[in-house]
C-alpha cells in the first residue's frame, strides 16, 4: 500500500505543480505594474566605499560636508521610488559633517591618529529602524508604537559613533521584524530598487534597498533567521552576520 501511495503522491505533484506554476505566472502577468527605473547616479562620491570615503575625508581630499550632502540628496531622491526611509536627521547630520571638517582643519590630530582612533570619521550611515538612533522613530513597524522615539542610541550605533561615523537615517522593517519582506501598517511597503514590483526582503529590507540604490554607503541591521542576509541577497549587496 505504501509504494502505491507514494506513486500516487508523486503523480499528483507532477501534474499539479506545473498547473499551479502556470496559473501564478499568468495572474502575475495580468496584475504586473510597470517597473520604475531609479534616477541615475551623477555624483562620483556615491560610488566610493565607506573605507575610501573615510580615507579621503581624513586626508582632506573630500569635504565631509560634500559627502553628507551627496548622500542626503540621493536618499531624498530615491526614497519616493523605494519607500525605505522612516525617519532622518538630515540637518543635524550636516552640522556633524561641518564639525568634522572644522576638526580636520584644526590639525588637532595627525592622519595616523585619526585612522587609529576614529577609522570611520565623517562616514554617513543608516540604521535599521528597530535598533534605534536617539531622537528618531523606533517603532519596529508596530502601529501601537507609531509615535515612539528612541531615547538613546543602540549599542551598535554607539560603536559607529565612537568610530567617527555619522547617523543620517533609519529604515523600514517588517512588522515586529518577523517576515521576509519589509511591510508594516505605519510606513507601508519597501520596494526592491532593481525591480519595484518585487520585495527587497526582510526584515532589514529598508537598509538593503537604501544601500543598493546608493542612498546610503553603509548600514546597521540585525539577523536571527537571515533578516540581514536575505535582503542583502535580494538587493545584491554584502551583508555580514558576525559569529558573536
């Protein structure tokens, strides 16, 4: 009886799978929306890595203010297409950038000292909204927490700040960071920058979409069950989950 049952199951799957696949593709074709192409990158600063930016800033080959303005403008430009940013500190980030330029002008530290003490000095970064940047929204996609503002920086943000990096934005997540997409009833759906009809993954999808669209150069996420690795894969960027 068991071999007969197995044959029946295999036969049923062999028949129903292609039918189901065809049906889903057919309905997807009927319901598909036109793809939206993101604005082209017209500022070469946006093509530099975080380490390259840090080096050029401390060598005073680039003004930190110019770097910050480039990323703020790009973030604002791509957000309407991907819906990734949930809150921002643009004005404060610009002030922080000016402070970095003034510090470098003062000659208070040598280039080697800066590289040792603050290796990411002046580098803008984004952060998954659920982690928290002081003064910005921290809702984890929960409607009941839609007005909650972080009263302190998360540990990861503290480390980034100590390294000299400057927080700029927080990005969208799935509700309670529990799903393989980035949608909630506060901020809506975040879209994949390569194809706005598809998901960037989750739950760190806002970060992945923002970085992949050059709206941020580096970001912080979380990962228990691929919440960071999955969006990185979906958006074609590097995502690292440390072992400890």
